């Protein structure tokens, strides 16, 4: 799928803001530790992906009730849903000069009911010369997302017959309905009732 940049150029996909706060000391320190172990851009990107995927449990899997949305809070608290984990990975990548955007899928249950918007990221590395989507949601039974710049290895492949789809827009900041849900939720069960069903 061809991703369509919301903003022209790559500069907007390097910005630090109140969500992807890669200027924060927690983000900078985490990025520094990862860079020390994997100094090259490709190796660093893979290490950052695996760090967020594997060491920050998805709060639905772990039962954590907190709803962090700012990248530094996700890294400090080691919890978050897919959107939050995408914010954390975007911050770690941008902290090392790797353009990163936020992208989304619409997923549903096996009968097409209960649709929900799922969040992931896309990164731009010189080795590939194009945007490559990655899903740091966290693996579990039936979910096996892997780092790849060539063939996508995401947590889910949308099933059009169930109303599922990939959204082509590559956002420089979180999609407004996503951020609204995160900001308004008092805890994770409340968030479940606020999650957007479409963009």
C-alpha cells in the first residue's frame, strides 16, 4: 500500500511535540542506551522497534489500567495500548533523526462487528528510500509482528470482507480522534468505550 504523507517533505516527521516528546530526558536516555548497542540507523531502528514491542506490554494484554499517551510517559511507565506504543517508538526513532509517521488500520472481530482503529508507525530509512510500516503492538498468540523494511510483517493484515482496511494517510501527529480518546479516558476500561471505530 502506498502511504500518502499528510505533510510534504520529511521535516514534519522529525518534530518533537507534546505527544511525541523526543526532547524529554526519558526518551533521550532510552534512545542513547539503544544507540550504544546499535549505532547504525538500520540496527538502531530494529533495536528501538524490538524494545517497544517486547519490553512495554500492551495494557490490554497485561491488564494495566493506566492510559498513558505521551511518549515519555509510555517509556517511563512501561505500558500503553497500540497508539501509545506507536508514540513511544516514533519518539525513539525521531530522537535519532529517523523520520517517523503514525498510521492506522481499521480492524474488526471475525464476524465484522466491533470495528476499532489500530495504530502503528512508518519509518523512512535511507536503506529503503521509502516508508516502511512497523507494528510495535506486542506479540502474543496469533500475533507475530516483526521488523522488516521490505515485506511487511505487521500484527494484522486487514480483511476487506469484514470491513477492515488500511488507512493510507501518514500522520505527522496523532490523528485527532485517537488523541481525543486517549485524553478523555480516565482508565483503560473507559478508553475501550471511547476508541474510534473509523477515521
